[in-house]
């Protein structure tokens, strides 16, 4: 289970980072637009911060996106 958690975390972080970059936003710009400090964006993108769903919804919205969670069979 720990491996799946790590894989899910890494894939989620990568998706957020790619979207931020595709939107041409810096971490500072994203943080400002989302109302979240830039250091928290950095911690999230480095994998050293386990964000809440609310955190992810805020930064997704700041990029014009929404969060969708999908459960799949093992």
C-alpha cells in the first residue's frame, strides 16, 4: 500500500507542476492567485508537503482547472 500511496502522490504532484508550467505560471504567481504562500507551493511540488484536498482544489482553480478523483480496481 505504501508504494501505491507514493506513486499516487508523485503522479498528482507531477500533474499539478505540468499544468502550472503549461499555464506559464511561476510558483509565486500561482500562490498569489490561489491565496497560498509560495513556500507551500514549493513544499507541495517537492513532495515534502502532504496537501489537503482543499489546498489542491484552490491551486487547481487558480489554474482554471478542477480536481477530479477517480477510484480504479487494483
